[in-house]
């Protein structure tokens, strides 16, 4: 095969089954790409030898006419997923050298289905960030650049290693996680597809916890079909996660290409926020026209509490993070800085181990949960969260799916937004509501900006109605036409 | 409500994160910036609204009261810094 890395996940799967290529050949091609793209800093730990051994085992299975749904397909894994015997740090200094003795449920599903692991992918420290600039291992560089400009851009975050690696063809697909937009915003910034499924669809067991009532795993892929295949493998009930939902995983691929005739699409009027670029506005209108042309019925809907979603998130998420991150004490795993007594040891370890953004959120969360402030901040935010979720229930009584932009802008430059935490938080203005309400959301590439950067549209669905998202996202993908891949300047 | 440097010192203590005195002012400013932004939730009438404590409404599943795992001392302590012979080690706590 002339250039195997051009194949999508679905195409590579079919080529392997037809014996047009072997898993070892395919994996070797990706191992070479990972090496050639080292300058993008998408991988924090490539595992080439491990990958080739897995590929050999896949070839043996394929030769016997056996093999799972992902047999022999090389993937990248966000460093938030615990991988047995392979260093996992959540890209934090505090987890330095941590080698999990167990495998996350999501990744064990992938290996059960025959997938090959190329390595661990960079992310914002503990998934806290929207640009991948808070990683202990440094920023990831977006494979996309503005036309005629070599300024390095962010790949979005927190799953910036996943989005960059998929966009740069350094893996067929990647796992990611999304607490406030961390799958969908990086997908939009890199011209890839990212789906955050309904809360409970994927098990959180073995994923380093950030905010447990918001965290969900999902894939980042090159196209909608690949996302459907990946989610089909990643999802499923797991008794080890008490919030995992016990219901069958549908064959999501079957939803692709289904007619949109009569599908009712809501356009939330509150998402036309002040200061949104005219380009994003125009992209949204284009998406509306595409769905209309495909037979959908468009309706304006109202989600009146939208403007309160980000402030609610920045109480709930830090509160849960301050509690989850209490486990990093220098005793059981990771970094330890000795002190004069046990408290001094804790304090020095956590001061040295956490980066600025993580420290900010732990302090914020500690404050809103502390005596005297709990009701004013945390309880209040939980009540507003109820109202936000209720807005969606009302809207979904009237429509089947919602269409919005994924992010308020295209990818920005490294360092451009890092001085102002609030400006950075605004990146999640269209995605965070979905996590608060526990709903599924998908970002699909919808064209390029005037500067030649990818832009994404987001579809939001009812709980456990990922199939409608795949169906509508596939229609947008078809209407948008073949999207270009970024020029491979990093190999020069 | 706004936080002063003493409050930052207090919450850093609660969070068990050592903070240097010369960092207190900048941290107080950052936290106040975020807090004054989240204050806008005060505009929302939440009288009689139940707090949302989980993302998806579900009934907790029951399981059989049975031991399904255990005897993992080696695995559990394998990553402990300063760990010794299958134990976690901490600075002396009891005089």
C-alpha cells in the first residue's frame, strides 16, 4: 500500500480484513509518523515496541480470520487514562513516574477489540485548561497554521495531544475526555471530530479524576464514521463505576446516512453571544442551511440560563477537583518532597507538584466548599445547574437535536490567552452547558476560517441519543465536503 | 465577598499547599477576579429549586455483598515514594 496513513480508521479496518495491508505494516507507518512529528509535542510517551508487539498479535488473529472490531488499528491514548505497566501522569509533576498496576475500563475495551497503542498523549495538567498550555510536559503545537504565517497555534484543550495527533495523522484515532469542552473544543481547533457521550455512557474507572459529576470519555477522530466505531468500543457498562449506565451499546455506524427528513433541529437564541466573530455566525447559518437542505425542520429555542453556565461550572468543577485532588499527598504515589513533619511534607509536595492553573482551581474549590461559603457558592451553583438542565429538558420536548458553534473562535496563538484565566474560560461558553446537563455533544468540522483555520459546529442531543448526533453530524460532514488535511510542515 | 491575603493563607492551609508570602497578593487578586465574576449567579432566583447533585438521574444499582478483589498489597504500594517492604511510609506522627 502506497501511503497507509491516508486511510481513515474505517478504511484501515477494511484494508486489514481484506489483507491489503498487515497490522505490523500499518503500525510501523504510524510509529514513523510519531517520530517525525515529535516537534509537535503531541505524545508524552511513545510506546513503539509495545505497539509493534500488539500489531504482531493482531496479524496472527487476522490470519486466522479472527479479530475484534478494532483489530490491528493503531490509536493514541490521552495521558489521563491509566494504562497497566505504562507511565500515566495526567501531565502533572505530582504523578511523576506513576505506573498504574491496572487498566482503565475504556482502554481495556479498546484492547479487547484488538486496537494497538502507539503511546500516551499530552493534555492540560489534570485536564484543566483549554489550550494544552498547562501541561507539565509543555505545550502541544497545532498542526494547523494561519495561511502564510508560521505563528505556533494551540490545538485546544484539554485533549490537545489527542486532537493534534489525529489531525497530524500521527494515529488513526485517539481517546480523550471532556469535563467542560475538552473533547469538542480541541476537535474544532484541529478540523477533527470529537464526541462527548452522555454522562454514564463510558466508565470513568481508571481515568484520573478531575470533576467527577462532569467527566466523560470519548474519541477524537478524522471523521464521523470513525467516531461512531470508536465510541461503540469505548462505551459500555462497568460495575466498577457507580455512575456507569447499564444499557446496550447500539451499533452507531448504522445511524450514518439515515435520512434527516422531519428531524427537528433547535437553534438556541442565547448562543448568539456578544462579541462572537461574524465568521462563526456565518458558519452557524451555513450549518442551518445544510440541515434544512437535508430535510430537517429548523426551530428557534430558548435556553434562558445559558449565561450562567460558565460561572456555575467554575464553582462546581473546582469544588469537585479540590476534593478529588486531595489524594495527592506524597504518600501513596507520585512526587514526594520531604518536610519537617507530615503536614509540612504534604504542603511542600503539593506546592511543588501542582502547576499554577491546578493550584488556582484547588484553592477556588477549597474556598467555595469552606465553612460559611458553602451555601452562598456551592449550593447556589448546584441549584442553577438544575435550572440549566431543565432548560434543555424543555427544549427537547420541542426539538430532537440542537445546533450551535463549538467554540467562539478558531485556534489562537500559544501564549495569547494564558495571562487571563477568565478569557481562557470563555472558550468553553458553548460546550460547558452540555456537561452540566449530562447530555451528549459532538463537534464536526464545517469549513475553514478566512485565515485558513478549521472551524467546528456542535450538535447537542437528548440523553443516550448519540445515534441522532451521528446521523446529523454525518449529514453536516457530507454537506461540508472533503476537508483538507493540514500541510505537513513539521516533517520538513 | 472578597478574599484578602489572610484568607488565601487560610484556604491554602486547608488545601495543604504551601504558598509563599510574596505569592499571596497575586493569588488574592486572581481569586477575587473569578469570585466577582461568579457573583452574577446571585441574579438567578433559585427559591424552591432542588440542587442538582448528579449529571444523569439514575437509581443506584445493588450488588451482592461479596468480596471480589483483594490481596493486592504489592500492587497497591508499588508506586509509594519512600515506601518500604509493602508499607506506606510517612514522617513520624506520634511522639
